C-alpha cells in the first residue's frame, strides 16, 4: 500500500471556512472521496477535519461544499457510474450523484477546536498571513501529534524556512500556495525548504497531479513568484502615475494607466482594477509582510492614501466587487474615486478624454476574444508588431510597460526567486490568466 496515500486518511484544514480554506477543503474532500473507491481503500475510514473559529462559519461552509460536490458529480457522472458499478441498486444518475454527495459530505468533521489535528497526518493551513500566529499553531499541533504530520502552508508571502525554524518542524513543511479560488484555479506554487522532507514533496506533486493542477516551483524568497511579480507591477504602475499626475490629475492618470494595462496589454483587468479585485488593504498588507524579509522597500503611498480614506476594495461575501479605485455596477466600472471631492464621479466623459489623449490607432483585441481563440498567439504577434511601430502616446506607454514587465520577470530569476523565467510566465498565465508571459519576444 502506498505510504503517501496513507497520509490522506486523516486530514485537517485550518481556516476551512475562509475564502481560500473552503476551496482547499473542497479539493481534499473530492480527493478523499475518490480515494474511497480505490481498490486498496475500500471499506477504510477517511476523515477531513474542517477547523475554523465559529460553527456559524462552518455551517455556511457545509452548504458551499454540498453545492460544489454536487456540481462536480454531475460533470463526472461517467466516472461515478464506473465507481459504483458494484452497487446494482443504484440505477439512475440522480441516485448515484446523491450517494456520492452523501459519502463525500460524511467525510467532513467540523470543529472549532484544534484537538482533532492532533491525530491528523496532513495539515493544510489557510489562516491569517501572520508569522507568529502560524508558527504558534504549527508548534502546538506538532508537539501534541505523535504522527509527525506534514504541514502544507498556503502562505503567499512568508518564507517557508521561517515557519519551519520557528515552529521546529524539522523540514516537514512545504509551501503549497493555491490561487483564488482554489477549486477553479489550476495553479499551485510549490515552495520547498532547503532541508525539506522529500516524501512531502512527492506527496504534494501526487496530490496536485491527481487534482489536475499546474505546479510551479518557486524558491523560498518572500512573496515567491506570484506576489513577487504583482507587487512590483503595482509599484511600476504607481511610478507612471507619479510621472503623469502633475499634468493630467489623479482621475485621468488612473484611467489612462488602467486602460493601457488592460486593453493594450490585453490583460483580463487593468492594474488598478486588479488591485481592487485583490483588495487595496490586502495588497498593502502583502507588501508589509514581504518588506519584513526583503531589503528593498515595497511601499505604495498611493494605496496607503486610499486606505487612510477608508477605501479598501476586495469582494463582498457573495463575491461581488467592492468599490476601490473604481466604483462598480454589476462588475463594470462606472465611477472613479476622486481624491479632491472624496467621492465617486462618473467615468463616462473622462474615458473619452483619456482615449483622445492616448490616441492609439492600432485596433486591440479584447482579452475575452483572444482567450477563446485558437489563433490567439498569431493575433497577439500581429497586434504587438503593429503597436511597436506606432508613435502615439498610448502605444509608447504600452510598450514601455511591457519592457518593464519583461525586465521584472528577468530580475525575479536573477534575484533567485525562480530558476527559470518560464516559471514566471507559467504563473502569470495560469494564476493571473494573462494570455502571454512577461518574458516574451513581442517587445
């Protein structure tokens, strides 16, 4: 019997009711439910402990998991019919789906106490991004658990070696950074410590492959590849903002740079809309955490200014977008936060002025168009080859932005964050849904 698979028989997810934890819990429930049908595990007991701070949160979590498992079962009915072919009384698809959902949900053991983790062999962690809180919890579990559990931390910015040393885990920890939402996003950044347990690495790669995830190794430097790139992308945009603002003012400058990074770089969102999506408060916090470990200062006066005015961005509990740099209606940008009046004003007339200022003649494809096109690479090549020739302000700004992002990708490799710029490209394409990597031949 595979000793790696034995580890899956008792799992705990810390922060299970949170945005990231709920998705990680779902993946583990599906994984364990599928393992129950493996010939070596028929009739054996599986447990997935869902640990969080309140039963109210855990009750809401149960509804989410049931809905998602049902959807998964409906999409995978062919596999399920084979899995249940030894139960002749299950005839209709609905009966098979209901049975699978019941069995999957029965794996979950909700708790607001930490004690269930003392019997687990795998600990998935998705709690607050705080070194002291994480290490205190890890050490408590490790000291009370005779099974020498493996810890998989979803930290997006704290070096794994720091967590390992402070919690005295002897290499039984690995960075397993899922992207939001974990159930949908294919990307996982994997961060090993220098003297990490190779069995843990094998387990993570096996789990990820089984769940059809795209794995990218990152070296153990604060922020890793994803946030290492994004935070510096934000600071580049802010640098351009500072250059343009004296002549154009805050509102037109924000709209100009957002338009460049969205429409002319053909990204799913402009940089300031992306900040709103992640959360202004979250971005500033990530920079603060990274600064604790890095020599270079990742500080955004612009984001700090908005925070001081109570503008935080992020999402509502139902997934809708909160207002940040921009005001949103059904996901669309309809207003911009005006620093002078301290209120949102319409973007309608302002956007017309911005388009006139940028004066781009080359017609851009939309990200949505190309994301669904089998000829996307050819269209991108044609578009950027024309844009480079153009002499408009917008074209020059877009090309400069692309050069800066290429330099950033190369710098991440030079700084030892990753061993290849292809890893940067893979993270940006899979984690941020860019159509092309920053290190490319377009520019």
